C-alpha cells in the first residue's frame, strides 16, 4: 500500500509539473487589483510584483486591458522597484496607471533584460493647472489668471522650500511660426485676487526673476505649478540606472512632477520604441512633464529612441549629456584628482575608460588617455560629489586647476534617434545620430561647465529642424560656453569635430562655432531669411544646399565671423 501511495504521488507531480513550468505569467487580477481608477491598487499590485520577483526564470506581470489602476499607498516611492533582478516583463496590456502625487512608476538598478510595455502613466492629482491670463501688472510683478474648468483649483502659496523641491517656475505659452513657444517665469506666490476669487476660479500669481514681460498678453495660456506636487526633484517617473539591456515599448507619460524619464550609467542596449511624453490626448492640457522629458546622463549603453513623440515639457525634451568635472589637484602628468561640478547623478570613471582634459583658459583640449586605476567613485551617487583620483596610462602635459575633465567612454557614445517627433528644445551634448526626425524646437549641440562633453561625431540626416521652443530664430547651434572664475573663455582650437548635416530641411538659422571637419550636404534652408553663421571654424564643406530658395554656391551667402573660418570653408 505504501508503494502504491508513492506511485500515486509521483503521478500527481508529473501531471502538474508541465503546468508549473509554463506558469510564467502573474496576473494582477488574481491578487485583487480592481483597475477601476478609484480603489487604491498599489498594495495588491506590489504583492503580485513581489511574488513574480521571488520566482527565478523569465516572468511577466500582466494587467487587464482597458483598466485604470490608482496607485497611492505603496512601500516606498516606486510602484515597481528592481535591484539585481533580470528577465522580467511588465505588460500593461493598454492599461493606465494613475499615480498619487508623491509616487513614481518604476526604478531599476543593476538589473538586466527588462521590458516595460503597453501602458500609460498619469497623475490623479496633476502637478500643474492651466488657464488664461486676464490681467497683467509688470510694475508690481503679477498676472491674474482664470483657471480652466478642466483642472482642480491649485492650493494657494508659493514654493514649499522643501529640500527636494527645485526651481519653482511656470510657463507662459504663445504662438510661434511652427509650434507653441514658451517663456519661463518663477512663481513667488499664488493667492486670491479678492476675497472669494477662488470660487470664481481666479488667482493672482506673483512672479520673480521674469524678464520677458513683453511676451505676455491677455488671453495667453499659462501653466501654474501645484504646490507640494510640482518640481519635486530627485525621482523620475521612470528611473533606470546601471542596468543592462532594457526595452520600453508603447509607453505614454502624460504628466510628471519632475523629469519623466532618467537614464544613468546603463550598459548593453537601451531601446525605447513608441515611448511618448506628451499631454494626454483628448484633453486641454499643454504641459506634460515639468522638467525634461528624457534625461540621459553618462551611459555606456547603446541608446536607441525609435518613433518617440515628445511634446509639452517645461524644460528640454531630450537632454543627452554627461557631467563635467574640474581638476582639483595635479599629482603628476599621469595622476589627477577631480570633482564633479554638479552632483545630480555621479559619473563613473572605471579602469579602461577614456578621459578628455580641456584647458578652459587656454581654450584647447590638452589630450586624452585611458584610466589605469581610479578611487573614490561612489556607485549610487552622493551629495556633494566625491573627490576622485585617476591614474592615466599616457601622461597629459600642462594639466592645471583651470581644466575640466569628462569621461568619453560613458558619455552616451552610441546614441540614435530615428523617426521621432519632438516639439521642445533638445540638448544634444554627446555623440548622436539623428535620422528622419522632426525637431520643431531649438537643437542645441553645446557644452557648459556643468554639462558636457564637448560634442563631436554628430550626424543629422533626413530630418526637419525647425525653430520652436527654446529659440524662435535659431534652428540649430554648435557652440561651447566654458567659464573659469566667472569669465567665459572662447575656444582657441576647434574642439567640436566630425559633424555631418545631410538631406535635411532646416527652417531657421544655423550657427556653427568652434568646429572642424563639418560637412553640410544636400540640405534645404527653407525658412524666411534663414542665415548660416560660422565662426572659429576650419575644414567646412557646403555642397548641393539650397538657401532661401536659391542654390548655396558662394561663400558670400554665408555670414562669417572671422577670416580664418571663411578661408577654411569650401562651398560648391
């Protein structure tokens, strides 16, 4: 009898084993998630998510189509938090996630082979409201606003002055030639115009440090921050750091209190396909995220952004860069101490990475070398930034305390944007290829003391670069602005190198400064009275371009800022 029982037990195990092996989907409905947009589904979703994480192998967390999941009372800030995880997929199946004001969707660190797809993200309590300007008083520094009935009335007051609250500004929107333009203003206070004006949905907004009163008019739309929700910094809605091989597909972010997406120190390949940061379709909203749409810092990974749409950000749509560091001590030609100039996310300096040293005062690149050893790097970031000691393979002469340093290897060296539509300004400060994109905004190939590197190896082809948010005259600019002791020093050499602009329509001005090895081929400068401005450049080629309806075939059709640039430019 004992033998028979054992045989039965084995038979039962054999029957159910294939079922267990195939059970790689975890359905949130089985854990009690309602998806009605009212019940707080945060705890039940986290329960399902934690159950999935506890199983080894490849698994998918599945949501119900057409549902809205309200997220409020969860453990920590992020609904999904992954550390040292791999082979997991979150499939929203078309669902919408409504987040409470202090919550974010996903944070992944040191994780790999992750997929986030088929979902939309919004905030139940929006971090902004919008309305029309009904009165302007420049002398006393305020505007009166009629809040649109679509939005809840915001609480009165100005900045909370909490440590994690950053620049507290709003946006005034006005028509531009190709898209909406905007001006920042800093909010000092919001209060009633008269007793009971809130009932009439009217507020007075006291502004500070606002220098563009000439751009404000009655009936213009204005975006206001919601106190205690807007500009709360340090936590992106989607935060990926030190991960390997990540895919985001069919993801919409309709509102964000700060940055929408943050990518830092990732490896392998990070691919975004149909990832959109836009105002929610079918609403009266103009704003989407209060700060950058996709904020990219110091990645080794190949970054691919395919068929993404970015619009309505309060700051840049894309910020693709690394952070600069200053030389604090020169131990020898092979050894220096450096400190990052801004500690938002710490730049890695690992053995084998290539660093570049630039002398601000002399205005030249002193050289580059690979790292043989480094010490002091804090993997997860710190405030203030740590003091790092780097030992270099090849000595670099004349390094001094007027130098800045950047890590070329981790400065997003292989970044591709293709088939994207972008309606806010972009900071392209790393090597980048832009193919078949609409950028209806200022394209800024730039560097500063905080953000770098000095850009190079830039390809822009088959695209439309039109003036828009960020600059209503300049479509694109290649330039540097590095300062020492408060004084801006021009580059003596041409540190921006290897630029190709090919088969683009450029509607607006193009500025090229401090560049060498630039090819501008088969472009149509179609804007009214578009200008091409060139300064401190060498080895420039213009071939088969159109300028304001005529063929660009002579150097006198270009505005040169110096004779050297003119001599170094070929036009044919």
